[in-house]
C-alpha cells in the first residue's frame, strides 16, 4: 500500500487507484480510479465511487496526467502510469508477464520510477508457462477420471477460479463450481469471457481454497492451484518475469512492494539498480 504525493496506489486516500478486485487491494476514497471490470467485480463485495477509464486513455488523477495499462493479473487488472512534474512513475500492482486466458495481456511503459510487486521476488520462484501449467492440469484431471475419481480443484474464487474454468471449457470438461465462483464468472461474461461448461453435474469440482486447508495435504484426486500450491498456475509474475518487467521499464529508481520486497530490492541493487523496499502505507516523494 503506497502513497505518492497524496495519491493512493492500492491505498486508501482522497484520490486512490485500485489496481484490481482482490480484497487485499480494496481501497476507499472520495474517488477510486480503476477499470470498468474492476469496478463491477469490486461491487460484488463493496461499494464506493469508482471513476473508470479504458486502457491507454489519458486522464488526470489529482493534478497529474495518467493512463492505465493492462497488468495481466486477472480481468480488468491495471497498472497506472503517472506523469508528475519531476518524473514519470509506473505502479504495477499485481502483475503477470505471460498472457492468461481470462486477463488482458500486460503492457509496459518506460518510466523514471517503477513501483513493482515482489510477491515471488526471489530466484527459486520459477513457474512453468501458463501453457505448460495448463497441460499439467489437464493431465491431472485425465488421470483422476481414469481412476474413476472426481477431480477436485481448489483456487482463489476470484480470478484464478475463472482462469481454470475457462481452461476446462476449452478442453471440454463440465464443471461443478461453487456459488461464489459462478457469481464472479457471470461478471466475466459481461466483459466477453464466456463459459459454456458450468454444470451442477459437472465431472470436475471447482472450489474456493478458503473452504479447506490445502497445505495440510490433499488426496490424489484433489489439487491446490496457486503459485504457492501443488500446481503453479500463477497469475503473479515469478522472479524471472519480474526481471523482464524491470528490463522493459528501464527505471532509474525502483521501489519493491509486497511479498519478498526486501529480498528483491537487495537482488536488484546487486545488479546495479537503485532499488528500495517500501513499508506498508509509506508515502513516497512527500517532500518533492
């Protein structure tokens, strides 16, 4: 959660930017800037006055020109690029380099200052590509069905679950999904992401992982789908994707947030970058 010149970046402020609709990024303020999809998804769980903009359109946030760029994390997830008087800044929010089936492909813009997430910001986090993870998912389902077991998948109910639902739709599997997952999927359909495989008698069961404790171990027909789970179909960038993003933005200064922020900043400094971890709700450039 960061403030830059009184503007909240995934942080509550009078004028705030909300990067996507996961609850840990919810903000409050007199005006919340987001994409239209983020507004609709957020309104499933909270209120608030949202000012929505399409990707690429220039607008003002506070006194400064800005635009939203796709972050690739989930439907409607956005980065924000802001042109301050002395420097330009790109804040990624949660971000993904590789294209997912249900999220807009991320795009990056050169900026003087980069504020980047570090959820998986150490080198041992190296994920398979989404296509490779998809193959592993389908292989797991086929193996469970061959054993006449019901494959049961656990995932974040907003974003990850819809990605899995779409993958299974493409591969022809009917899915018995939880009510919350279906509710979110109906919003996705308003934005052109259609699902034709939701069925109360579906051969695959899809649940939110809050209903179990996957870390305690699963049966052979159950799978926890997460960057921290058994199958690493992640909607976050792994360490190597984060490095590609840094190389694309070419910043003079980097601030790292979330997860392994301190470790990622230390690695970046070792590579010659001017990089610093950001404490929760730290205000940057407040004296500029």
